[in-house]
C-alpha cells in the first residue's frame, strides 16, 4: 500500500519509453492510442512552473495554519510534552489531508502534495525527536529521525524526502565518528565507503521492476552518493574539515595526516569514475567525473598556484573549449558507442535555460564591475543601492 | 524499468507484432550513447570561464609588458570568431535558422563576450566614448540584438537585452534571483517601465509579423520581469503614488494572466501570480495593522486560494 497508485506509476514509465519510440518513428499514432488505452495514467498532469508556484503557496498555507493553531494553543505549551504531541498531531493531520488530496485530485508530484508530504514528515519527526531527553547527541537524534524519514520515502517516494534522508545519514555518520578518538581520521574513509556502497546499491535496484515506484529516488541517490564521494576524497575538503573540527584553531588549516593519499584520491577518483562511466555508459558517472576533474584542478591551484586566478580561468577556459571542440569533431562519427548526435534522453530544455541564465549572468558581470572604476557616475550602475527581490 | 521489460509488457498485451518488437529491440540494442548536450555544456562552460578570465586579466596587468599583446590577441580572436560565425551563417529566415557549422553559434557567443570585454577596456583605458557612458552599454545592446536576429541566437538576444536593461541602470543577476538598480530613483524606475513597455510592444509587433516568433518568449520574460520588478519597487519606495502603482501592477498582472491563457504559457501565469501576490501582501500589511492571528489567517486563505487558482488555471491552459 503506497500513497500513489502504483499501476499508474508503472504505466507512466511505460508511456514515457513508448513516447520515445514514437518520436523516433518506430510506432505510429494509432498504435500509441491503443497503448495509451491499455496503460492508462490517471494522474493529473502539470507543469514545472506551476508546480513551483503550487509548492510555495502550499507551504504558505500550511505555515499559516500551523502558526495559527500554535498561537491559539500557546498557553498549553508550557508543558513541553503537549507541544511535541501538537507537532505530531498536526503532522499526521497534514499527512491525512495529503492522502485525501492525492486520491481525490490525482496529484502526483504536483507541488501541493510535495509540500504537504515534506511538512507532514518534518513535523512528525520533530515531534517524536522532542519526546526524547534533551541531552542526547546529534547523531542519536538523527538515528531516531532517519527511520521516520525513510518510512516517508517508502510510502511517498518523494525526492525531497530522499535528499533529507541522505542528509540525515551523513549527519549521523559525521557526528558519531567525531565522538571517538580515531573517528576523525577515519571519517573521510567511512564517508567514501558509504557513498560507494549507496551508489552500488542504487545501481543494482534502479531497474528492478518491483522497485519501479522508487526509480527516481534511486537515480537521485546515485547523484547524491557520487557527489559525497567526490567531496569526501578531496584533499581541500578533508583539510578544511579537519580544520573546522579542531578545538584550538591555528590561523591556517594545518597539513593533514595521509596527505599524499588524499592528493592521490583527489586525482584518481575522477579518473576511475571516467573510466567506469565510459565503460558502462553511465551519465551520472561521466558528468561527476568531469566535475571531479574541475574540483581536483581547483584544489591543486589553491595549494600550488603558478599563476593568478584570472590566468587560470582563462587557460582552463581555453583548454575546455579546445577539448570540447576536439571531442565534438571526434564524435561526428560514432566511436565506442558514443555519439555527438542529440537524442531523447538529454535534458535539452533544462540545459538551454541554464545556459541562457549563465550567459546573462556573465554579460552583466562584464557590464558591471568596471563601472565603479571610471564611469560609474550618476546615470548608470547606480552604485548598488537598490533593493533585492 | 528497462526498455526490454517495456517491450515485454507491450507484447503481453498483444500490442506489438513480433516484427515490430524485433525492430524496436534491435534499435535499442544498437542505441548509441549521446553526449551531445554534455559536450555543448563543456564548450559553454569553457567560453564563460575564458571570457571571465580574460576580462579580469586585462585589468590586472594593465601596466606590464605583454599587455598590449594580450589585447591584440583578444581582438584577433574576437574578429576570428565573428568571421567564423559569418562564414558559416545559415541563410536568414523569419523562422528558425541554423549555422552550417556546429560551432557557429558558439563562435558568435564567444565573439560577443570578447567584444564586450574589449569595448569596456577601450573606454576604461582611452575613454573612447568620452563621458557619454550610456553608449558603452547601448552600443553593444543594439549590436547584440541585431546579431541575434541575423544569426538566430537566443543567447546573444539575452545578452543584448541584458545590456539594454543595464543601459537604463538596472543590473540583471538571474543566478542570484535579483535585479539590482537604483529603483528608489524615480527616473530609473520610469525608464525601466518605459523600456519594458517598448520591448514588449516590439516583441508583440515582431511576433505578429511572424518574425522570429521563438524569440517572443525570451523578450517578454525579460521585459515582463523588468516591468513587474519596477512596479513592485514603485509600490515599496513611493508611498505617495501607491494608487498609481497598484493600478499599474494590477493591469500588468491581469495582462500577463490573459496572455498566458492565450499562449498556453505557464511561466507567465507564475510571474503574474508571484509579483501580484507580493504587491497585494505588501499593501495589506502596509495599511492594515493586524495582530498575529489575522496574519496567519491571511496566509491560510491566500495560500489555499492561490493554490486552487493555479491548479484550476493550469488545467484550463
């Protein structure tokens, strides 16, 4: 028993795949209609922009109700226990309402249900944690929270909850490892092991038919665990982290133990990711390996700068252009199963919009900073006294 | 769910003939892994890093030897980019047109960004435009918009519009979610309103003439956000003109709402809702001095109201 109709979720995946084949010209419209009739999806379809709006305004409404009730009951909150039960009760009511709306209005990740699900799980978790004594460590509270959040993920397959569960797990490990002597030394390795383990698990279960309900959650987990892997093996991250958790901090982050090992990992992990991603044709691995190379280079520059930052930006930018141009030319004919021809899988619209935003940002960067140097003056630039929206 | 399992599911329902199934299966088996957008993103990132780096570099070593060489090199690269883009330019059409080279669009973008760098530098070092500072942004704005239409390049159009908006004194930083500018100054504010109206009118006329209709949404998004930000800022900053700004904001939001329904555009529904809500909420709390409970009640009522409004509207669109 899950929050959303599992047959519809399955049919939705089938129709997505079939839609791809239709766009490739493998199926005609008549066949598509037959398939749609056999695999109905009852969810109300929505749109990304509307979902954002629905999410935000649902949060507004939920917070309004929460605070209104909390204020009118505030006299009773002198007893802590009552406040915690209020949180749990309110969370359950929001959850029940979410269930009603999901059934009645056929919501599926439409913004409204996302907001309600997250609010419900957050409130219940907060309430239950509040019932425990005040003097426990953070990781212990985390251990109480994680099962509830995972239960939420299981029931709702919500992506925000998946992120919250991942964050909670990392927090638990972090806080727990710092409690004992050798934990500090071991922390990066434990995080690396956990991220590799989670990644492998996600890859194993991603395509299981029985787990189709959580397919997107597994894919998200792949991205999250690869990001954690890159961070936890990065020399800069480990050194800074070591610095932050020191009790008496010197002015500068001191050298860490096994520095050579972390330098090696910083460089080797992206290489391995690239190798595996190339072999297995896995998009997340390939993209994260590119990001990992960027991180490795930035780390190297931070500790061993040869030129100024500007020169690095220019040189690396130029190298990136050359590499991209070379690869685009090289892949004009398919090689090793790779091609430069666009296909259906790529998130085209998203990338185009991201590119547009980045261009605008850079353009205004070019138009901006020099203004104050010589030709700022009265009629433009404005000296930055404006408002933020 | 793997493609194979989907095929199986279709076959189980007798929706595919054996032949169709074999064809689709063989297409899936021989499917290539496309890195098209990944490589384009890499190229894009390279261009942005390179121009950002060089843009800072030319000011850093301004008095050193080799500096003029750098300027010269950038000028050559800039010219080469434009030359490349022109050489491979596709034939002009009122609709979409494409460069004959996969790199044409990127060369144009790089050329434009370098042009901006070099132009800014010339003004900085040699005060090319004297004290007519407006020209420094107005000129590239015109150039970029013209190039965008000639080469059919949405990125360059966005650059042109950004430059145009910065010409009247407003900075656009979409990645930080804000417009910066002295919107407490009535002149800047009214110029922003005027410019956005001109841009919207231009966008509508071109759309009506069927000239590059796929640009309409970009122009309207820029102009619409500028207009709505200016009106909301007017509401915040000029208490004596509250009525005027309220009416203007209401008309604009209603206009976008109407346009969104006509064009089936969800973005404009969201824009009019957000800015409208900010405006109304500001006015409510400015004139009504409510106690906490009433505030919370306002959140509940408006939150539910707008949720219902958005979901019913999105169904009608």
